[in-house]
């Protein structure tokens, strides 16, 4: 229902745009150029889409399964944020994941729950979150409370008492059978036969089944808002198999560091591991220096130490960088280049200017001042 409303809103916007074009084509052209592109373009879901890794950080997802009539629907809540750059204008991934403002994960889940309970059993019915009965999830009490709040206006004609309602809801074997049991007055066995969840068709929006940012960028024109069409599958097994086998997860590497913190996270695709560095990144003169071996090796580079000349040689593919301890002159494929800070020894470990080395090796470097976070992403 929410997706249909959204499509209606988008359609209305398009109509307004056409009218506006007739009045002032120049202004419309300028406005179209203001369509934002996604800020976060390095993400991947795991095989069952219950987790998503964004710039090296893992977040829990909510994949919501509901029934409406004789059809099921899957909603991937993180997809609405990752494939809609407008959402990213208002909140960071942390704010989407852990906040409660409009448009956040918790708010969107609450809206689905409210829509489910207010139309129960005649509208759609919540069945599972992250592929397990909602009664077994951390959201059980929240959902029950919503039903209790609206017992009087919505449910007193269906259930004899609030206690009877709660007892019915807590029995997960009733999931998906409300229409048959409560409206059509079938026995549970009859309802289970008529509304067999394993045989129902399942729909999902096309943007919600994209597994990686690479897929999204390919279909969205480089990170523009993109929702696609509604897809239909014969049953739950089919859609889960499709999600698990969807385009191969990118093996692009992302490294995340924090200034003065020796912990480094290394993400390849949807897998992240933590590494403790022998020395923390520091910026004594404003240029970030990092222990070079662990970081460059995380990206598959080779590091050699030439003790006699106190030189470090970093090699990856066709690129070779040579640095000398105490010197601001580096050599990139034999060409002399000046650095802002010399390579040096810190706590007996070789530390080099992070941005200079990373960017010359083809890595994208981003700095977040508020958290002193450094994110390096392999570009390919």
C-alpha cells in the first residue's frame, strides 16, 4: 500500500513538472539538474538481506513479510534509504539505523506495523521479520502494544477481549491465517489449506532486491533515485533463492580507520573483519600518518623494506611507490613527487602520509572530521 501511495505521489510530481515545463522550460531544466545523487555508494547485503554493510560498517536490516488477501509481499526497509538519495539528504546511515525520526528504519517499521494492525484481519497481516515469525523477534512487544492501543476502535468486534486477542496474536501458528479464521470463521486447518503461505505468490519492488551498490549504480544512472517495477515470484522459496543468488557481491575492499585508534576494519563485499594495528594513525602536523604495511596489504599491495637505504617500496599492479624515511620526496613509477610530510618511524614502525600513498595507488580517501574517521575504498 505504501509503495502504491509513493508511486501516486511521484506520478503527481511528474504531472506538475509537465505543467511547469509549459510555463517555464528553462527553470525546469535547471531544477532537473538539482536531482541529488546517492552519497553512499559502497554497500552490499548478505545472502538473505538481513544485514547490510555500508562503507565497512555492518547494520541490521528489516526484511518484512506481510499477507494481503492471497498474496504475500516482501519489503526491504534499508533499500528505501540506499536507492533514494533524497533520504540521504536528511540522515546518515547511523541516523537511519538507530534514529526514530520520520523516514528512519524504526519509523518505517512502525508504519508497517500500524498499517497492519489497523486493518487486521481485513487488510494486510504481518507474518515475519527477517524470515522468522515476528513473535520470535525483538519487535514482538512493540507490535503487541500497537494492537492493545487500538483494541477499542478496531478489534473489539473481532475478539471478545483484549486478552483473547493477545493470546491469538502470540500463537505464531496463526500467522497468515487471520482472514480465514477471524473473518471467514474457518477452522485453523481449513484456513491453513486455503491460505497456504508456502504456495502464495510473493511480490517485491525491484530496487529492494538489488544486492550491491554496483547493481544500483548500473541501473540508476549513477546514483539517481530508482525504484524499478514490482516483481512477482511463485512462492517464498523462489524469492529467497533469487535474493541469495542475485548478482555476485562485489569484492571491492574498504578500509576504515580512526585517528589515534589502532583498530582498523577491513571489508570485502559483505564480510568485515577487525584488525589491530601496531601503531594508531596520527596527524602531528595536520597530515595523517599511518603504519603502512597492514593497510596497503589489506588492499593486496606488496610492501618491501630496504633496511640499508631506509626505503619503503609499495607495489600493486603497474604502480610502484618508493619512499625514504625522513624525506618528503617520493617516487611514483620513477617520477619524483613532493609530499606534505616525510615518511617516518613511529613506535619502531614505518608511518607514511596516508592520502598521498592511497590516492597514488588508486584508492579513494574520505575524511569525516566530526568522528575523525578515515575511509579508503578501492576504485574499480
